[in-house]
C-alpha cells in the first residue's frame, strides 16, 4: 500500500536533517512573501519614503530567526496532545514517532503559503497590506469581506481552511501507520485530541478578543 510505503520512507529520513530543511524552506517562502508580495504594497512604499522602514526590517529579521524556535514549540505541543490522546484510547505510541508525524505534516502549510504568494504576484498585484494579512487560500475567509466583519473573526475564519483539514487527515494516517491499529481508532485519537483542542482554541480566541 502506497501510504505504508511512503510513511516507511519518511521515517527513514533523519529527523534533525528534515527539521533543518523544513526551516530553510520556510525561510525561503517567508523571504518571497516579504520581498515580492508585502514589500510591493503602497503602505510599505510610504514607510520607506518616510524612513520608517527600518523597524519593519528589524521585525522581519526576528521572524526569520524565530522560525526554528516556533517550529520546535509547535511540534512539541501538538505531539504531546496526540501522544496523550493515544493513551486515552489505550494505545501507546512512541513520542518521537508522533513528533516526526507532526513535523512531516507541516509541509502542507508551506503549500498554502506558496499558493498565497502565487495569488498576489499574478492575480491580485494591486493588493493592500490588509488584503494580504486577511487572505488565506481556500479558507472560510474567502466567503467574507474582512472589512465588514469584526476583527475577532478574521483569524478563526482564516484558520479554518482546506489545508488545515488536509493536515488533520495527514495526522490520522500517520497515527494509523505508527500505531498499526484500525483507521477508525486513528480518527478518534486525532479528532478527540488535536482537532478538539484546536477548535476550542479558536472559540477561546473569539471570546477573549477585544
């Protein structure tokens, strides 16, 4: 079965090397977005003319440097949630394997960022910085005008997208292959742990936003 073969090949990849490659790919995608999408907006041109662009370069630099730390914290938190979820259903999965699954699954979001860059470079070149900030490909935000909704709904609407859903299913099949259990059990583990906490987080964000 191709899923088992692909999973087996992925787990043979050195985890540290893959993490470095993922960080470099993210660095490259972020560089493209900052320099070929955001930097072309009218707002950034005005800031550059006023001599206020330096602070944004500093912030961008910090974003680049923080990529490994953010990934490490994200993968650790999600892996722990899934690891605990597996125990809820009576299955023991090695934590390092779960961490690898989460790391491999992250590639789906680089595809989303690449699609976003492609969209603004070739289909909406005259976008404002707010158009860029409030856009996420194949998300619920596509059905709304961000200027007409309360700002507290922007993040949840962007977060609920087809790439996120695809991420859930990658986790499901990763857990399924690792635990060597029924697919229904893998669905239960992922949806009763990570997906549940993810949706609760979005509701929490809406509730505390001011």
